[in-house]
């Protein structure tokens, strides 16, 4: 099963819609609750990053029997220093975004924490694509 979500730029009120919808779909499919939690957290962090830092993006989710693949592709400035961006607490979010309660510098670190595998590809001035894999656990 493949699902697609658009993430519009700057839409803080809609941020989290895609991860919430995916969470509902995974529950309906009977996916293990721990897997759902990991997927929802990782995807939410990616959505927020798209809203804060990029000019929007697209999320593609492929649900397979043994893995959930999430591709978050944005159009934006790219990430100049991936290792620095992976540091907990590092953020390039504006003061205005921080005043809204976002931009704490936990996006990429949390995505990595809750993914079983994560890859970040970025091109300055073009955008960033984050690939996340979460292994599906059996309820038995």
C-alpha cells in the first residue's frame, strides 16, 4: 500500500495532519502500536521541518509486510551541515517560529531515534530528501 501527502509551506495549523492520518491508517491495518508510535513521531518531525524550513514538500509512505518506508522530500534551502543539524538542540528556526513552540532542534535527531534506518540527501538551494525505514513487528 502506498500513501501520498502534501505538506504546504508555513501551514503550522496543518502540520501533523499527514502523520495523524497515517497513524489512523496503520491502526486500521492492525500494525503493532510500538511501530505506529515510531512512525508517527518520525514523520511528524519531518513534517514540521518541511513547514519551518522548506517551501513545502511531499511525503510518500509505502507500507509493506516487514517495513514501513517513508520518503520526505522538500523543496527548500537544503542543509549546509548534516552532522551539525543532527545535533540535539541545534536549530536554524527563526525567533518567530520558536515563539510558536517549534524549532527546538530535535527534528532530525528524533527522526533518527525513532527510525530503524535513516538517510538524508540534501542539495543546497534545491531541497532535502529524508528516507526513513521502520521495521514492522509482529503482534505474536
